[in-house]
C-alpha cells in the first residue's frame, strides 16, 4: 500500500509484502478454507480486520498447509 493510511483490505500482493512468508506459502494460505478472504472473479480481497482476527485466533498454533499442498500436487 503506497500511502500511510491504514488499509481496510489487502490483496495477495499486499500480503506478500506485509508478511514474512514466501509467495507460494501465501497462495497456499489464502486457499485454505478457514482463511478470511473474498473472491471476486479471479482475485482475492482480504479484509484487514478479519486477517488480524485470524492471526490473533491462531497465535501459538501451527498452521497446517498439508491439505492445500495436496491440491497443488495434482
């Protein structure tokens, strides 16, 4: 996000810049059923407050991407 105002929504590109995770991990994470996102056409929009809630709920948890990795192995 270019300006200093707090974002209300993120794109996948924003998450790649925001989180200390690789591009592939971000895509696998966004494709998890419990990850907060809205799909509009082929694009994903992630509400900032829902991302923050999801992160808070998952503090101390290990997030398994195994079921998503199976999708990419096909």
